[in-house]
C-alpha cells in the first residue's frame, strides 16, 4: 500500500524553481530519508508533502487523500462522497524531532494529537478554499 506518492511535483517561487518533477512513493513499513546539499530542495519537498506549500505542478497523495481539482470536481458532481486525510507533518516529522530533543537535550517528549480528518460533500467547499491557498 502506498502511504505517500508524489507525481511530477514541482514548486517554484517566482522564477526560482525549487524542485522539479519529483516522483517518489513510500509504501507501508518503508522509511524514506532526504539527503543532499544545501539548496537541493529537501525542505521544499517536505513542506509540499506536509501541505505547507502547494505544489506548482503535479500531485501529492498522502494515504490516498488528495484535494486536487479532480477530487473537488468529483465532490461537486456527487460521485465522490468521502475522502480521509492524515497529518504527515504531525505523524512523520514531529515524532522524529521529539526523539532528537529527548536524546540530545533531555527534554520531555512532545504530546501531539495526530488524528485524521475527513472531507465529505458537506465540507469539501471549505477544504477546497484552503487547498487553493496552499493549506491542508
């Protein structure tokens, strides 16, 4: 099962193309690490995955959830009734950050609600507005 999938994802900031045509997927029970030089696009890719930045082109699916224009049109037309979302930033990055803070600085672990959310035909318009602004 694919938990994360990026298809031809690019992100530009004005004329600067931060990432170009990124394709990857992560299956259940796999771990992915980003390695590279400064400016290679690691942080931008993570921010696109987490929904902090909307991709300029391409699609990002996290556990199959997608707020692409196609999904929103499917909601509008009535042939998609429910889709779910989980929070990859909360479930991926924050636990690693918490562990590092515990080991390096002796801090107490973070307590974060990583619950999932649902988009239904009653709520898709609100979600579509947020997605258009690059928010998840």
